[in-house]
């Protein structure tokens, strides 16, 4: 009787030796979901989080290696794939970058099959075939890409998972949970809280031109039940002793009714004064439904991450953003009123960016005065509408590494400014924002003595 195959799932680092540079590392939900799903079907699974300083070991007991990566992790991910292939493993790659750069990934010679978009059921079929036959026939599996000899084949897509409650809650025992506590406190101090991240939904109906989420997870917003989410929150609080939570949903408030139901459930569970949490939200929904902000605050929400991106109407139109500058201002006013920290991100480096537009953006953000501000450089990730447009117009810069797609480097030609000007300005704007007298007087006392948002490494959806 053939033995059950054992899987190793690897999360490459954002940058190499990232654990030496950052400490507020959160658990990798992508490989946690896949690993837990495969484990729930009776297979042995190991997880390796290189982002937390671990290194993969391709021992004799490992049969299949799965690697999940976005664009900025792709270069290291391919090195992992090369090592796994050299060790004689069957190599599977997934994540946003391989999904939309599948042919190049396969032609590297290091990857046997690419799993596109959601990967739970594709991965299960791969493991089951390997168990039954000692090999995999990818031609029978939806949602994968592969090479038939030298012929590239992209199979029809796997339907998106409609019922997210059908997936098991991620088994954190597959990871070294104390490692995340240790890293957080080694950098932020012994009283700092690590972040327990929860994915409550998939998909996004907005399809911003610079974002990969809609293409990867679909335009239909799919969500877990409130009971399922509360089970995960209570596990994090009671079992693992976490007090700080982060909802990784791209739009936590996509349904105001559901956002209020989750908040009420936290209150009813007696956790509102025991935990603090942060979520990514759309500003204009709060403007239309201000009561959502009030109950979120009562439930312990201490920070809202919002993509403001720009103050310019034409730029917002190019980005396919629905919220206006007035919406953003009103949202921040509402959040401040209810004691929730505004954690805003903006994008600089639009192709038509000028020195004057950069100055206007800086003034706009200083007027809004959010408690936290991320300034990112426009980055055309593989699979986005924006990248397709830049390819057609010949804007992309040549000879770049995928590691340059890290929202801090310019990767395309601008009409009026040089790449270095945008990169230098980004650093200067960040320093200027956080050293303003108004910021120091209004925000620092609250950040240090009120609800303190634990720093979150804001990564683009890539």
C-alpha cells in the first residue's frame, strides 16, 4: 500500500532575513489555510514561515512542496522552488504572482504545476493523485497551469469557494506561535502585543486598477459567518492569549449590517474591553452608515486602515476609486469622534505626477491629520489593469528585479519627474508628516496613552 504523501508549505520572506529587520510579523494565512485544509483530509503537513526566520528543510519524508508568494516574495520563492526541485520534490507554486505569471513560472524548470487563485481544492486533488499514483496528472485538475512537454497549458478556472464556513479554521498549531510573540516583543518592547490576523471574507467588488484582489479572488464578496469568526477570535484570546487582532479582509465594512453584527458579537461575548482590533475599510461606506463606526468603537476597534490614495479626482478616476476626497475627510472626522485611529495610505508617483501635485497631496494629508500614514509608490503588479496599460504604453522600466516591486521603488516612466525624485520625496514626506507640531500635539499623546494600534506591516495586495 502506497504511503500517504507529506506536504511542506513554505511562505517566503518579504525580504531576505526579514526577521532581523522586522518583529511585528503576523502568521501567514495563505499557507495556514491550505495546510489546515490538507491536514483535515488526513494528510501530514508541515509549515515553514521564512518571514519569521525559519528555513525550509526538504527531508526524505517530504513528498510535495507548496510555495505561496506575491510579487515581492517571488524571487526568493523561486530560489526555494529550485532547491526543492533539486531535492527531488514535486513542486507546486501558488499566490498572486504565479497565478498571473504562470507560464514564466513553469518555464523556469523548477515548478511542476501552478495553482491559480484560491488553492484549497486544487491542492487536495494534487495530493490525492500523488497518493493514488505516485504522480500527478494536472490535465484533470481545474484551476492549474502546467507544461505538456514544451506546450504551456492553462486549465479552466476552479470555481470560487461559495461557503467559506466549509473551510476549517486555520490550525495555528502548525506554526511556532511563541516565535511571533518573541519577535514582536524583541523589537517593540516586552509589553507590546503581537497581532492575531483573521481572514473573514474573500473577494472585492471595487476592482481598483492598481490592485490584484478582484482578479485573484473575484468580484463577488464572499464572507464567513459571524459565529465562525467569533470562534476564531475566542480561540486567539483564550487559547493563545492574544489581545490584538487584525481583520485582513480587503473590505471589512463591505456589508454594514455584517460589520455591526461582528461588533455586537464581540460585545456580547464580553471581549470588547479585553481585546483591541483593526480592520481595512472603505471610507464612503462609513459616511453613509455612521452608526457602524459607533458600534465598532464600542466593540474595541482601535484602528481603521483606509486607502485614501489621492486627493485628485482624475487620479482617483484612473485608480477606479469610488470614495471622494470629501468622503475621506468626513470618515476621518467620524473616526476621531469615536476614538478610532485613522490609519491612511496614499499612493504617489502617478504617471502625471508633478512637484506641485506632490505638495498638494502633502497639504491635504496634513489637513486630514490621520494618526498613521503610509506613503506608497504606485506599483503595477502582474495581473492588474494598470500593468496591462503600462505594457501597452511602454512605460515599464527594463532590467528590474521583482523585489523592486515593494511599493518603495518606481518601476515605470513618469511624464514629468524622474524615478529618484519620487523615491526621495516619499522618504521626505514621511519624515515631514510625523515631525509636524500639530501631529505631535494631537496624535502622539493618544497613541501612547490611549488605544495603541500595534504596527502592521502594510503590504500591497500583490
